């Protein structure tokens, strides 16, 4: 009984792995694209925020100098 349980477990694991790889082959590009968009969007947001902060500081310095 032990050998058949081990065999069934091993086959089930292989089937699970094959299904996972099939899922990644089908949808992996989409998952990657979504991750790139999220990370890129966050980077652009932070860049714009830093640019606006620098512009506000420059305007404040100009007002203080006047």
C-alpha cells in the first residue's frame, strides 16, 4: 500500500506542476505586463511628485529672494 500511495502522490505532484507551467505559459506574459505597469506607474508617480516638490521649492526660494 505504501508504494502505491507514494506513486499516486508523485503522479499528483507532476500533474499539479504541469498545470502550473501551462498556466504560466498561457498567462505569464500578462502577469509580467501587469507587474511592469504597476512598478512603472509607481516610478512615474514618484518622479512627478519629486519634480513638483522641486518646482515648489524653487518658487519658494524665488519669493524669499524677492
